[in-house]
C-alpha cells in the first residue's frame, strides 16, 4: 500500500477487553459479563495511546460507530472514547449505534463451553465421526448457523460501503469504528474480503485490540486488511 492510503476510508475493529470467560476460553455470546479490572486497563491504555486528535483513530475523522449491545462492549466503548481527563462527547453520540448485527455469534446450547467440551459432547452423541466440529461450518445447536452470521454481517458491510464508496479519494473523512467480539469480528474480516466463513483464515485478535480494514488502490471493489501500518 502507498503512503497515501491513510486518506482511504478505514474500518477499525475493536474487540472488547478481558472478561472472566475470556480468560478461560469459554464461548461467551448472550451472557452478560463485566470487564475485569485488567480488561478495563487494556482498553483504557489502548484509548490513551491510539485514540485522539492526530492519532490512529482520530474522532474528527469518524463518520459512524457501531457497537454490539452487550454490556462488555458498551463498557469498552466508554473507556476507549471517554477515558479520564477527556471531555465528554469526544465522539458525537448521534454517530453511535448499538446493533445486534455486531453481537457475538449466538452459541445457543454451547454457551459457556470450551471447544474441547463441545467436541467431546457431540462425539458422545454419535456426531462428527469423520471430522471434528468446526463452528465456521457447523454453527451452533440452538444458536446461529454460519449462514445466519454471514447474512447479518453482509448487511452491515453493505451499509459501510455505501457510506465510504463516494469518498475513496479522501475528500471526506468517513472512517468507521466497530466495537464487538472476538469471533464475530473475525467473521467480519472474512466477509469483508468476500470469503465464506468456512474459508481457512487463521486470525488472532487480543482482548482490547484494534484491527484495521480498508481498500487497496483507493478502490471500493478491492477490500483489504492491514497486516501492519505506520502510526501518525
């Protein structure tokens, strides 16, 4: 990417900070959990270093913010954009929407379980004899399928591209921020790149971390992701 790509609209993916279930690897979908003290510290430090005028995420360049309605993501948003010492209203509240489109994958019967526990229980019932259960292909019993997650993310991606498409030349600042959850944000990356959720694409996104999506060559039809970028 060229050094001009900072003018190309970007989508910032922010995962919520640590919770008790994040620490032990339990699937956390609809369960409402608070951030741990470490989780609060993670996002507060991220905000103080990377968010603000002239920084990686400049509130003046943000056109929309979408936030999952779960408690842990709302906490994360508040700590990121209104940390101690900042004036309230750093981001215009009229730009912020709380939407189930960014809620974590609905794990249904697998809520609160670990991957090994799910696979063991399924095999005990005679399932998955030829291969192990994979959420990207098999979805969750009593919860969402991969297609359902795809459909809701595609709707949001479509609206983001409608917002950003006219300004690929940087003539207007239309950066977007998404505050959400680990698995659904990885699903979002796959759909941004026009990959099916079953496409192998190993990704990691630490609690409180920020990922960045954009477009190659200032072209709305060439979505891409940053594997690294220089800071302002």
